[in-house]
C-alpha cells in the first residue's frame, strides 16, 4: 500500500487516483446545474448491534424499540439485512411504522444479485426487490449496490442493470476493484444518474467523481479525528454544490462510536 503523487496503490498493485474530484485521466465530467440547497442525511451502516446497548441504546431498552430510538437520533440508516435476505412487505411495513416521515432507508442490494449472479440475468430478482423497497414510499433513499472485491469492470452487466432501474428511484454503486475507476464507467453511471460511492477506508479513498445529482459517502476508516472530520465535512460541502441530497454513513463497530461520529458530522456541517 502506498501513494504516488495523488494516486493510491491498492493491495493488488493497481494504481487509481486518490481522493481527487475528477479522478480519471482523460475524463471531462459534465458540469451539472447548481443546486440551491443540499439536504444532508447522516447515519450508520446498520443499527441492530447488541454491542451498542449501554453506549448508544439505553441499557433497558427492548431490542424491538431500537430502530425507533435510532431514528429519533439520526436521519438515515443503511440496512444490511437486505443483503442477506430478500425483504418482505411485512418487514418493510414494520420499519416504516416506527420511523418519522423525514427518515430515509438505504437498502443494500441482495447478494444474490451482486455476489452470486454478479449482475447477470438478475431481472426477476431485481424487479421483486425494488417492488418491495418501493413500499417505503418517500422514506426510500438510494439502493446501494456493493460489488465484491474480485468483481472486475464489466460495462455490459452494469449497463444492463441500470437500464432496468426505474428512473424515479436512486442507486449508488460501491466498486471494490480498481478496474472500475475509469471514464467509461463514470459515463455509464451518469447516463443512469447513478452515484459513484465515495468510500474512505484504512486502505485509502476511492475517487470523488460526481456522476449523479446526489452523493453517497461511506466513511469507514478506523477512526476520525476532529481535523479529519472537518476535512470530510468540507469535501462533502464542496461536492454537494451539485447535489440535491447527500448520504453519509459511518462504520458500525463494537464500541458504539458510529452514532457519535454521525452526530458530530451533522453538527460540524450545520
């Protein structure tokens, strides 16, 4: 792991631009119209963690009340449950019932779509998943497609899924193989108004390339100092000049720090 100028060397030896606003050489991003006011949604990747009892959740709060409590403190959550199991209308209705109208759910696309089928011949599963997700109504945020680290760039499969994706729904894409970070992929994402997920981890930061009218940021390093948090607030503020909405998520971990970091980010952004 290392750096060359502003480039990040990934573990597999591939070099990609590190944390630049226009990462791909030769890529000329379209200039989106200015957005007068960006809405910010900050939360964590998941909420149902026993380790958070006593650090975030009150010690005697029943687990059935955790989502309701979480939604009283933060404004969005990534639902990892949907990665492992297809959601049912009953489960989605339960989420809806205990959260306020302004709350937003981000559902992670099922692994049978992203990891097992690897975006190939996923028409039926995608349709069923999105029909169920739709029942959240205005509480539905973007759908997060997180691809496995060994899934290399495949424009045909990406384009096929985006072609099927309803234009009134939003989706974000987290690529974890360096081959995806190039101008061709960014152009396909822009065509579908799909956001390139900006992911900050211990291994480095993926390119800050605008591809949609909203943004999606996952801050998943081991920790964030006041200075690094302030830096990310400014980065989101800068990128957000062309966004209607920005979704920012902190890593879940055992100490219950994620909700605290999310709340701190919100305060610094105000």
